[in-house]
């Protein structure tokens, strides 16, 4: 997630109503929803930079960006809120295979650049033992403004996520897909969970990262609107308050991105490998194809009655969570619902050349294994978190390691 706009107030002006009205007057109109090819993908990954001495976070983003600029690559490489983070993203992709094909040279260039600096790069939703007060805000005006506004929360936001964009045929179709996709937020969280450790402690959460997100205003779920005209009316009301100025100020679990013609899913922890990141994108794409081609259900506002509960269960227990079906109210193991969903998607995933990727996800679900479990297993064996991070960095390097 780009910290160019953390969730919440549109700028750092915290004076009374006169300034609030001025902010509202400067509000950016909601952009028209651009055309995009349905089911295309875009993937962003926030990554950790660590030293190779004790494997704590290392403020080397500026040096990494300088070295990465020397290699022509797909997508982009940009800084993040603190100097021990870096974000990579793909160009437009058509399949999970495309995602891997684009992320591989970026990953390889990152590893090569990190080796020159005697640091390492890795995934994971949190660093296992970093101390937030030691982090440095990246030297960029927007990041400095946000730090002044949010105080210590800005440094505590040294967390790492994956975002997946999926192309939608129209603005109304995007909102319909957004609310259909919301039923599967627990699935995304459990499959990507990779943040069990914070400040050197096992949090007992599979995804502790999302707890840091809850502290910010305008996080959570999007308002229930199924037409773009309804959403435009909501946006106008919100900008009139002076609390937000543009779409960037909304920090929902899923949000529309009208400038790209996509919806953006933001709840994934960064996986430990680019292959898993691509598989998760393939899962999203397969769900989107199912929604567009079969229209399996019509979302309702009542779907959100169990949204927060399901979200918490997935964060806390991962694949062992309880899932409450929003349509029926039935309680069942989340693991079973994920497997049932993967079966429903088989035809679509094969048509999208994502069958192999989803088969890999299925194999992990069947044995209750995600990246959070991998990290805990390494810690149980090594009993030393720096060694766990070292092994996670080796894993990120891929088969060549």
C-alpha cells in the first residue's frame, strides 16, 4: 500500500472549521472510471530491507532505489513510509503466469542490488523484532507531513502488504465485484498471513499486520453502493466534510481505483515468495471471472453483519478460523470454505492458466500450512528470530538460492 496517502484526513491542517471548509473547497472531483480490460491484473509488494549482521531492518531504501534505477525492468520500484521498506509493482498482467514473469526479474535485480549493499530483502507482513521508534521516515515531503499528523503511528506502520488490482468492465461492475469480493476477505487474509511476530513476540495472530491498520481513520470496508452514481454521491458528501480530499484518502480493505479501471484488494500480507504472491493474484482473478461470467449471488448490506467477525477470525486463527457464511449464517471451518471455493473456481482457473497456482494453494490449505506457520516452525526449530529472518530472506531469493 502506498503511504503517499495514509488513511484519514486529507492533509495535516488540524485547525478548526475554517480550515476544514478550505480543505473541502480544494477537494478533487471523483475521477471518471476508466476503461480497462476485464480480469487483467496488477500486483504491488511491499518488502523488508534488513542488514546481514543481526537481520534487523536497515534504512537502505535510497541506496536500493539508486541501484535499481540502473536496470530496465517492468513495473516500478518506489520508496515507502520508512527507509527500511521498498515497494515493487508489475505492469498490467493477464495471468498468474504473467505476474511471476514480471516479478522474477524485479526480484532478481533486488537481490543483486542488496548483495552489493550487504543487505537482504524479504517478504512477510511484519518484521519479527524491529523496534518502531528506531525507524526513519523516508525523506519525502508527503511522508514528513503524514508523520507530523499521525505521530508514532507513522513509524508503527512499518508493515508490509500485497495489493492486487483486477480490471473491471465498467464502474457499476467494479462496485458489484467489490462487494462480492468482500465475502472472501477472510480467505485472502488466511492464505496470505505471514505476520505472527511483532516486537520479538508471537502475537498468537497469523496476521498481526492488520491490527496496525485498524488504528487509522477511514480503514475497514467500503460503503454499500452498487451503482457509480450512488458512490459519486457518497464521495461528494465525504469531501464536503473536509475529512477527505480524494480517493487516495480512503483506506478500505477493497477500494475502487477509477484512474486504472480496477478494484484494489489491500488485505494480503506480503508472502514470503513471489510465486505465492502470483498464486494469490490468480485466486483473485479466478474469483473475478466467476463473478463476471456466472453472477453467483447478489451482494447485500446484510453481508457485512458478519464481516468484522470473519475478518478477525482469519487474522487471529488463519486457516483454522471459523467462517460465518454471510448468506446462510452457517458456521464452518474457513479451511473447508476455501477448499469448496477452489473447487467452484476450477473451470475458471484452468481457462486463465491459473490451475497450477491454485493447486499449490489447495495443497497448503489441505494441511493447514501458510507462511505464518512456516515462520513459526522455523522459530520452533531455531529459537532465534534473526535466524528465521535470514532463512526467510533466502526463501525470497528463490530456487537459485
